[in-house]
């Protein structure tokens, strides 16, 4: 009976060679590592010596980072009435612009009441007005269509969600240097004040004072110098 063999790979990716499964398990035990089968379909199967717990932790960290960097576009909904007043309309447009700026799609929906269903052209004009008011942030992806008592239009953002996040970060970076410059000016003001105070101080040294001598004889009285 043939003893099963595996192609063994070291913890740093080095090729150990084809060894018996018993020898691979013994090497894993001696190295305090795990023997993990990484390519079961190969002939012979490929196994690697590794710390499986550390491997699972690093894989989980990478998966979490990738999910964090993913940008999922969400479909936001904004509802209008056919006879909406200007204040409510501007409020709805403001919400839609915020959604589009964040990289999300907007579904604009008009709800018809009673005989309003017989005037679909009014709904089309309202949605066209809405699309023009958000044209700098989004483009129409689905033209207005009526479905019973509702008329729907979908507007997609001009920037993806990732680009919107990047733009927000760049904007924050642009604002920070301005604050840093303001803070940098404060030490300069303090230094200028200190310089003025030092200049206003009266000099304590006498201009006509004789220079000091290193000889003690120069400081003796005249009667002692002649001795």
C-alpha cells in the first residue's frame, strides 16, 4: 500500500518538496505550526506550514477593510404632490441634492389624487423641472413613467459614492491648512510682542566702563602697588 504524499510548502513560501504525510505532520508539530491543505486538487496535494489562527485573523482584517472601502449606492426616495407649493418643493429638492452629492440615486415620485390622474402632463412637467434643478449633481436614468396613481423618475448621481467620499476628504484637507495658517500666525504675534518688549528695556551696561582685567594687581590701591 502506497503511503500518501503531499507537496510541502514552508511558512515563508519556500518549497520543501514532496514528503510523506507523516513527515509533514511531524515537521508541523516540531515547528509548532499547523499543516493546512491549500491545493487539494493538485497531484500530489499541496500543504503549507502556517499559523492558522494568525492566518484567519489577517484574512478577517482584510475582509473588514475591503468592506469599509466598498461603496454601495442606495436608492433614496423623494415624494411630491402635483399641487406642491414652492417652499415644500425647494425642501424636497434640497434633500435630493444632498442624496446625489453623497453618491446615492434618487427616485422622484408624484402621487396623484382623484382627477389628477387625468393630467399626467402636469406630472411630467414637474419632474422635468426637478431634473433641471438637480442637473449639476445628477442625470436622469429613467424617464417619467406613470404607474396607476404614481409617476416615477430615477436620477443617478454624476459622481460615484467613492468619488463623493474622496471629494469630501479633499475638501476637509483644504480647510485644515487655513486653520493651520491662523494658528501659525499666533506664535509670530507673540514673538513680535517679545521683541518690542526687549527693545523697550533700558540698557543695564555702562558704555564708558573700562574693560575687566585678568590681573589682580590692577585692582590694588595705589599705595600697595608701589610696595
